[in-house]
């Protein structure tokens, strides 16, 4: 049996997905930035389910990290036949008021790492004639998102790429599944520096466990695209039926509005 590689596996959705795979007897490669937190997850899963877990700490927002991760698994003889691109983050800010270094890290993690890992492990899977890839996108993929512009754009990238590659891989034995969650209790809003009124306070977020179970099932079925939760399904309808000017206003409101009104760009 091969290994399941899960990014962002030290907590939240990634940790819940790791638990689901382990419960079904899959060996795991789990990654995140904190070796200590990964080791805690590793120990718990190995003791509970009797599977093998490799914990490899790496910062996937660094440009060469996806290649290093692939080289590590290859050098260790770990055949990855399931890939979960889960790691990502957001930032609540006006685009020109943002810290550019943080925006660049977001692009590297949310887009570049997801794309390169899909490419590298997807090539391996196609050669072997089987495999499954799960990319976690967002309701944010369905419209432009003022005050979280880069995050929304990055998740649109993930969704578009996933759907296209899923089509290209038909008949190869490899599937690509893109799941678009709505608000989910993972610490997302804290990491994004969100406060006050926003889509987390105006809706009832799903739990990380609920989203993980849904995504796991869709991946195993080989679904190309799936929407989790009422807000995401409403977003899919809005994308097709409402003028983009209106969806931008809705997104700006749901994102909490403008966190500040500074006019000086913060250049690196």
C-alpha cells in the first residue's frame, strides 16, 4: 500500500483528514511547519490505528519547498498514491494596504505549492496508473473578494486548475477532486486577522470534522468538484445568476468591510 501525503496536517481539516485515512488503514506522510505539532499527530495516529506515519516539517510558502518535499518522499521510497493539498491561509486587508511579503507567501502556499505538488505527484500517479488528488479550495473561488483579494484569487486558481486537470486525467486511473468549503472552524479567521462582523459571525461554521468527512467521501468517489455547506452552494448559484458587481459588494460585506483606510502602500 502507498502513502497519503497531507499538507497542513498539524491541525484543523488536515488533521481530521489524516485521522480518516488512518482509520481506513492508510500510511501517511504529514507536513506542516511545526515538527513538534506533527510529531504529536504522528504519535496519536500510530498508537490508535497501528499505521506508519512520516512527519516532515517544511514551510511550503518557500519557493523550493514543493520540490524538496517530493525529493524527500522519493528518496525514502515512499510511493504517494493519495495527495491532499490542504495548507493555505488568508489575510483580511485592502490589497494596497497589505504587507507584500505576506501576500507573496500566500501566493506561494495557496497557488504555487498546490500546483507544483499536483504536478509532481500527479506525474508519478499517472505513470503508476492510479492515484487520487484532493485540492481544498473555498467558497471564495466563486467571486472576487474585496479586502481579501489575494485569497479569493488564489482559491479561484485552485478550483480552475483542479477542474482542468481532472478532465485531462480521465481514463488514466488518476482523479482530481476540488472541494469548496464555506466557513469552517479551523482558526482561519484568527490567522487572517479577522475581527468584528464577518462571514464567521453571520453564519454557522461547519466543524473541521464535518468538512473532512465530506471531502474524504468526495475524493474517494472521484468527484471533480464539490460544494460543502449552504453558503457555498448559495455562492455557486450567485456566481451563475447575479451580476459580478453585486457579488463583489456581497463579498466585501461578508468579508467584514474595509479594515482600514490607509493610502500608503507597504512596500517590501
